[in-house]
C-alpha cells in the first residue's frame, strides 16, 4: 500500500514562512492535495493538484512536488494559520491515501 | 451553495451498529461521488470507502470490508454509512466529503461537519 509521511509538528514565528512536507515513494508522479483543519472543524482544501488554490484561499498558500517530497508553503504566517495540515493523494491500489497530519504552531 | 450535513452524535455499546447520514444539496448529486473518512482522537484522517452516487455502487478500504456498508438515496440526495460490530477503537469523528475529479485527479472539495461516534460500555 502507498504511504504518505508527515512530520508531527512544525513551529514558526508570525510573519515567517512555514514549510510542511509530505513524503512518499516517487510522489512527484502523483497529484498532491492539502487540507487545513482547525480545532473542532472539518478539513478545508487549501491546495490541489500540487500547486493550485481553490477560490478564496490566500496566495500565501502554495505547493510544490518533486522527487519523493511534496511541500506546502505558507508565507507571512498569521496566528489564524495555526491548524493541522493533511496531505492526500489517490493511488490506484490504495485509493484515497492521507498523511498522518502536521500540527502547525504559530509561536 | 454546496452543503453536506451529517446526522448527530451517536453513543453505542460494543457490538452494536451505527448508521450515519450525509444529506447533500446545492449541486447535481449524481455528478460527484461521496467518500467517508474517520478521525480517531488525536489521529489523522483514515479513508473508509467511496459511494458512486450515479450507480449506487460502493467500494471499501480493505480494513472495513465486511463491516461497513455505504448506500445512496437519490430521492433525498443522501448517502449513508453503516458500521456493524462496533468496538471501542471505532470511537472517532466520521466525515463525509464530496469527491471532485474535475481536473482528472481525486480530491475532496466540500466536507460534512462530522459525526461523533462514541463506543463505550
């Protein structure tokens, strides 16, 4: 089965740049999607197809995908960005695959 | 606007069954599949299965095969997820989400609010 690996936590100061990674075997061959989940709320799609943003998502959120690692980048981090971030791909054998999630803490 | 509204909190005893509903609105029901996921306390998202709202067919993650059934009611644009033989480790928040495959890739673009299922004796 296909596995996605995320670091449990990332910390960043306000105004700085946060980078959240998602590792998977040859993940560059797949389209990666990212979800933001604030405490007590359902997830929200923030980046899809590696680097596209749904309408209403700030340009501060961007994504990239290369080799075995996909990255969600959040620039000019704000207190309101504090949340769990989950990556997801679709695999022909495993179907819907999610990473374990990364908790972003804004210091 | 697109909405997915789930049924309320359930408290069940071990061995019982639970059925969670996901009422959809604001779009053409049969154009998008519905997936079900769960999130145990402090854990990540776990995919459980997918309902084809056009055909009514469903497929399930191997872990849940034989214990989960997903059904579709096109007259009410509602999808259901039933789980049997509940155990304490089934305690989780259960989510339905709308599948979006418009760019040729599979992602969830709208989510229900979640249903808390508590399994306790």
